[in-house]
């Protein structure tokens, strides 16, 4: 299998390309999703103010899925030594430490188990989304967070240090919109939103990727005919989780390199059911 062409379409053998990432795994599916969305954006994007050197959106703190976080971590481990990765993690962790002191309300919300350990029924997804919105609103209103940029922003160049492996929200923000019923939802900062009429024709319609995007957070388990919610966190809180057990990060990476999200969560649910959770 390692001598076969890589699943990514590069034309190279898998052992010379994505040697550790199996076809159909969570990481393989995520990367294909990124590539398909990126191709549509690059072909259709017009003239927008979102350019290298503008870092306004990098002072917003948003949540990403655990799959995206561990994908980023896997690439950091490929590029840097373990000690250097820990230095990067320390930057994010420091923000968490300060947040606990300066904004305990938001810190407390982040530590709550909003997903519960039970699989959620389809009808409950809206309830979980509303709970997550409370957290998002709290982060957006945090005066402490608003003064600190993303841990991956290079302050000198005002550019992203993980641009090629950035999460979904960063790929969509400032360049796209989606149609929700009869409403058109823009993804952008105040500059984009204030000039919405001017920029609309320059932005890319990414509505077709909504279902795949949701699939990163709400995973349908056919074996149990139910949906599980993958808890999302901001970068700095994932740093806090990592500091608790760095070895677990590497185990998670290995799991997502080899198995699909459905398989990962099937295994998780199968462990919880005998415990009555």
C-alpha cells in the first residue's frame, strides 16, 4: 500500500508523500476538504482588502475542532524539535494563565463540559449550538483576550506562521459567504462587513462546503444511529490540555492519522456505554 500513489493526488508514492497518514483517516479527509475549498477560493476570489500584512482578524479568538488542532500539532512536530514545539505551546498557555486571573468568567465557561459524555440526539444539536454560542459571545466580549493576538501571529510581519495548515475558519474568514435559507451570511471582519455591498461580488460562495464543515464537529455514528459533538476550543485552551499530558497529544495524532472520525468516536462511545455514560 505504501508503494501505491498517494491518496492526496500528488502523483508520488504514499511512502514518499503522506507516509504516516492513511487514506480515509480523519487527517486525510480534513486535508482533502482544505484542498477542495482552497481550490474554489483561489479560482473565484476577487479583489478584497484581506491581504498579507492585515492582521485585524488575528485578534479575534475563535474555537476550532480537536481534529484541526491535532493536525496542526502533527505538522509542528514534523517541522520542529519537541522542545521547540513546547516553546510554541508555552505562548498559548501563558494566555490561558492570564485569562484565569483577568477574566475568570470566560475561563470557567471554557472548563465546563458542554458536550456531556452522552451521545446527543439529532433534535438536541440546536441546544448544544446555543450553549457554544454563549461561550463564543463571552470570548468576543473579553477585554483581556481582545488585547492579545493569535499565538501563531508573527507580530513583526503581521502574518500567519501556520498559514498552509490554518484551520477552516481562517480559510473562510474575509473571503467567503454562505447562503442560509434566504439569508446570505458573510465571513469577515468589520472592514469587510462595513463594505459588504462593495465586496459581495468579490467574495466566494462556500455554501457547498457547509455540510462537510459541520461534519467536523457533529459526527454521525451509523453503528449507534446517533450524533456526537466534538468539543471545540480556542488555540490557547488546547495548549492548556496539551500541558496536562504532552504524550496524549502524540497518541491523538497517531489515532487521527490512521482512523476516520467515525471510527474514533465509535471506539470512544463503546468504552463509555459499559460505564453507563
